[in-house]
């Protein structure tokens, strides 16, 4: 039986007449890096705030480690580290001093500071003032703060936002290492599929408050069904002919697209030419993972 670190049942949040999150059912298994994907404004941050008890749901329930947040929030949240939007720090204090403040609040062991500094590769700069840090170093410090206290679940909201390619690479490698190094489960929200694709094995895609897809990345990739793209004239007559022959046809940008299920492009070309159509182009195309994501979230019509 799967052990869910996060599970939601019909989780909903309404603000006046606006539904930010609508009856979503998430399932995050222990030890996973779960990519929570969606465009800006899709409902990701609202969902995360409900999971962390920062706002109350309008209806539905959320469970952490199999227990309801509603009645066990204080004990459950002791196991959870988070970085929502951007890390909190005092610029005039050093990295170590910032972590000491967090440690005292959590009543964690003093040894934890050196441990998390090593994990995020900031030991060399622990006595430097944070205001001198690059954005990537500040993000790593935020992750160090979130890890203090032997956390079992890490929730990171857009952790690579605003970083340059080098900073993105550093944060990505750090996140990938955490489940094996610490046994921690990670939920990472992002609006960039290509980033999450390099880290996560499980994804949930949300848009306009609706959960559109949840499952392994390989399952999402399986939606990348091949299509046969045809440039043909006259196009409307060719479309009617193919529809009459029970082909599944989609017309886009002066091209006809046929779903490929054991279809032979050569035979289709021969058939159209035999019927008197002028075929100027025929090719087999695969949808990219990015295109599937954009189609699901309304980015491609």
C-alpha cells in the first residue's frame, strides 16, 4: 500500500466569487520529488498555503503523513520545512547567524547548523553577510533554513525563479540529492515544465484551480501520440474526404493532422493523389512534452 506524505481530498479555496482551487485531489508518495506544475496564477501557491496551514480551505481536507491537518497541524508541521516565494533572511547578519535564529525558534540541535550548511554547500561562506550573497546563494540559504530540524517533507515554491542558468543548475542538483541523502520528500512548484522534468518523476498539473493531470512523467510522455501532417490542396475537400473515410482529422494552420495509429503516410499520400488531390507535404510529427503541457493549460489552441 502506498504511503502518502501529502494527500488532499476535494481541497477547495474560494475568495468571494473567485475559486482559486477547485476540489483537487493530490497524492504525494514518500521519497518522491513531486513537480507541482501550472502557469502563474493557476492555484499552486494557494494550494501550498493551505497545505502549510497559512490559510484555511473553504472545503475539503488535507492530510500530511496520513493524518488530517485540521486536528494535528502543530505536530505535523514540525516535520515540514518550506520556502514560499522567496527566502526570509536578515541581510546584515551572516548565514550562520540567520540559521541560529531559525534554530532557536525550532529548538533544534546546534549541530544542525553546520549540517545544513554543508548540505547546501555554504560552509565556506557561513560567516559572510547575506546581503553580499548572490541570488542563488540566498536560495540555498533558504533551503538550509527549511531543512533545519530533521524535516521529512520539504515544500519549495518556485525555488529557481529569477536565477541565472548557473544558479538554476545548483538548486536543481541540490534538490535531486535530497531524497537519497536525507530521506526527505520534496514538493516543488513551478511554471516551467523543462525545469521540473529534470528533477521530478511524479507531476501534478494545475490550471485555473483545476487539477488536469497527476501521474508519472512517463505517463505524460505517453500522451505524445504521433500525428501525420499533410499539406494538401484543395484542403477543405481533402478534409471532407478523409473524414468520410473515418480518419480522425484536425485542421491547423493550413495543414491537416491525422492521429497515427498504425497509419502509413505513404499509403495515405498515394490515396490522396489517386483521388486527384495535390499533396505538397506529408510528415510524421511527435508532440513535445512542452506542447502537451501547454495544451493542457491552454497555452496552445
